[in-house]
C-alpha cells in the first residue's frame, strides 16, 4: 500500500462511504458514484472505443455496484473492486452482442 496521504485518505473515505451506503445512505452512494465515475467511464471507453456505449456501460456497472455493494468486504481497495465490475460489465455486453 502506498504511503501517499491522499491515497490513504481516499481509501478511508471510500470505506466510510461504503459502510454508510451499505446501511442505505443514498448520499454516500452518490458520493462514491461521483468520485469513481470518471475512472470507470474511462475503462469502459478504452474497452468499447464508443462514447455512447461507454456511458451506458458506466451506468450498468454502477447498477451492479449498487446491487452488490452489500457483498463488498473491503479485502481489496474499492477502486479495484469497481474496476473488476466495470470490466466484467463490458465483457458481458460483448458476449450478449456476439450471441445476437
């Protein structure tokens, strides 16, 4: 783990926000969404190379995050968990597209 105070503060803030969001605090979830949306969007954009698809998939990824937030245990950084959800969301999108 890096000793950068900003990173440490971000992780502590994330975990605090996650705990509050897990207890039903919608403002806490909104804060997580706005804090991490740019990075998730850029992951989706890099994978799809399409701004409209990336925007849709960013929304889909955060919908998954909302549904699965109760399963987040904090074993990894929230950003790592969000990244995996984003990548999986895009991969599922491509699989569904390939089936059509």
